[in-house]
């Protein structure tokens, strides 16, 4: 009778005998699986986890088949069935787990990107405030002190200083209004009352409000309409979009230049295009036009004139983009002719 210890020793000796053969068959499968994982390193997490689960199962089956000499005995068949059942359970579980982890990873990555983008926007906004709000405030303070100290006493000079202070105050008020509007857009607090809005009325009112600036800059503003569509939107916000685009075009168009507003229909969308004579935007900057506080190169941004028709605060286009997207529309810019073309596409109102 064989003692248990002797039986165990015999089993251990047999295992050491077949181990090199099992490894010889299993290692190539594991190496092949490693190459597949390396090839899939940029693939989906679910696919990677599925392959990762299959590799040890296939390596085990290959090793068992190798040491058995591919003789399908009842014991081998039972073992293969057990391995198959394990694979049927673990592979679907790996797929589900991989998709869940993948969604969470993507969500976390997108959240980090949104946080970094928001932080960058906040830094840009703080830099814009520290520069642009400080400049008119310093001018107002200097002129007010000059008036208070009696340095300026001649009636004409006093009237000129008062006019300058009034102009800078209006400029500050416009900046504050822009900041408030932009904060509503970025915070998702903008609530629009949607209705059917004829673009003819919106364009007429917006252009009428820009007439003084155009006359001051000696810029012609033309309107060309292939059709006058009715869109789904909010009248005040649509007017704000057009005012921002037209005022931006007027500011960047040289004297005796032309700003053209084109109205038409493209499929199921209304098309509003504003052409200016800015001379174009460098290709490496055109993607930043709608960024907060973007003004572009010195060539595109003329110095602020005495009348206050300057480059603006750099928020107008960012606000226009936010309002267009709030209308489920699209806005874009491209170089066109002697300047740029800003295109706005808005959904047509249901007839």
C-alpha cells in the first residue's frame, strides 16, 4: 500500500515533469496575447479587458492540450468544458466592467478638461478686467481730479473733459453689461423666451442702432437679402447677436470701407452673413476669434479713436457665440475677399 506522503511526492514529481511541456505550449499563447494587448493599447477599455481575460484561459487550455498529447480523454473533456464555462462567465463580465470603467474614465477626463478650460477662461477674464476696466477708470480719475483742482478752468476745456468722462463712463457701462451677459451664458442661467421672429425686423433695428458708429467711422453698411426668413428665437438676443457682429465689423473696417449684411435661407436654416474689410485674420488666430477677450493682431485691431470707436472689450464675439448656441444655431468665421465673413445659421420657424 502506497503511503499518502509517497503519493503526494509522486504527484509532485509528475507535475515537475510535465511543467516544462505545459509552459512550452502556454507561453507562446501568453506572448501572443501580450502583443495583442500592446497593439490594442490605444483601443477601448472593454476590448482590452476582454483580451486580458481570454489570454490566461486560452493559455491554460493550450497547455492542457499540449501535455495530454491532444488525446481527448473524459478527464480532458471535463477540464475543457470547465474552462469554457469560466470563459462564458468571465468574458461578458469583463466586457460590462470594461465599458463601465471606460465611461467613468471618459467622464472624468472630460470633467478635468472642462475644469481646465473654465479655469483658463477665468484667468483670461481676470486679466481682461485688470487691464480694460483699469484704463478707463484711470482716465476718469485723472480728468475728475483735474476738474476738482481747477487745473482745467476754461469752459471749452471743462466741456471737453465732461464729454470725455461721459464717453468713458458709457464704455465702462457697456463692459459691465457685457460681463453680466457673458456670466449668464457661461453659468447656464440664460433663459430664452422662444417664438417665431421675422429677421427683417431684427436686422432693421440692429442696423439702425449702429448707424452713428458707421457714420463716425465713415463706413457704409449695406443689406442684401435673398429672402427674409422667420426663425425660432428670442427677439432681444437675436438683435444682440447682430449688433455685436455688425459693430465688430464696423470697428475693424477702415474709413470709406463697406460692411455687408447678407440674409438668406440654406436648407432648414436661416443664414445671416456679415462681411467686413478688416484685411483678414491670420490662419493661426482664426480659431480664437470667439475666445473671451480676444482682439487679434495689431493690424486687425486699430487704436481707439477719440470718439470711442475702439476695439471694444473683446467680449462681443464671445457673447454672440454663446447666444447663437443658446438658439441651437451655429456661428463661424472665415477669411473672405478683403476681410472676414461671420456666418450665423439659425433654425427656421415651423410653418
